[in-house]
C-alpha cells in the first residue's frame, strides 16, 4: 500500500489516480521509471531540484502533498472500476476535509470525473471547489500517457504554478 504524504494546510495536494505496481512495491510515489512527475515538478518550478522518488517525502518541504484516489495498484489506471472510485469517494472527502489544502490537483481526468459525477471536464481550473479547496485537473505524468509530451506537461504544470504564485501574492478574495 502506498502511504499518503500529507499534512494540514498545504498549498497543494496532488492526487494521482492510483498507485502503479512499482510504486506500490517500493512504497514511493511516482517511482515507475517512465513516470515524469518528479521531472515535471522541477521543470515547472515547484521544486528547486528534481526530487528522486525514494525521497518523495521531501515534497512536504515545499508545501505540497501527495495522495491517491483509489488504493488498489494496477499496471494501468483504466483497470479500475467505477465501483472502486465510488467506494473511495467518502474516504477521500474525509481526508481533504481534515487536511484542508488550498488546492487539490487531480492528475488526469478519471478520478475527478468519478468523484464529481461529471461526464465532461476541462483541463485546468474547475468551476467549483471540492471540500473547500480549489480544484485543478492536470494531465497525468504516467509514461503510458502518450498524448502529452514532456514539454506539454511542463507547460500545463507551469501554468498552474503561476496561478498559485499569483494567489499567494494577492489577498484571498471570495471566489
């Protein structure tokens, strides 16, 4: 089982769909050799250096956390059933309510679509909050996600990084 890397009042909690087999085996988030998460996080400006998967807890030092929508490890996220997402929703809501991040970023559309019960969702910011947090949906960094190059991912994540930087400078206005 992959443990959350989480604390109260983080700026962002990044939510993966579920653990890959390699991550579940070694207990570190995004540790599959084809997963681009740590490289993208660094190149997009979230971290001043590229965190190695075995040091995944270092992400807390920057005000970010990691969780997953569904606990069961698979080689591909599309192996998960609607029932698995449905049965994970209450635990996920309880976790987000308890930890109160400023933003929840869903990595890929699958988990947010299942949790929000929406058939179509855009990339980027979402129109409603989730458990009091602002929601963004960014492309999944899995190596199986061939629809997004490394440059595409960095561009998407950089856009979100600029958003949170601007949000920290301006006063928190009602939204």
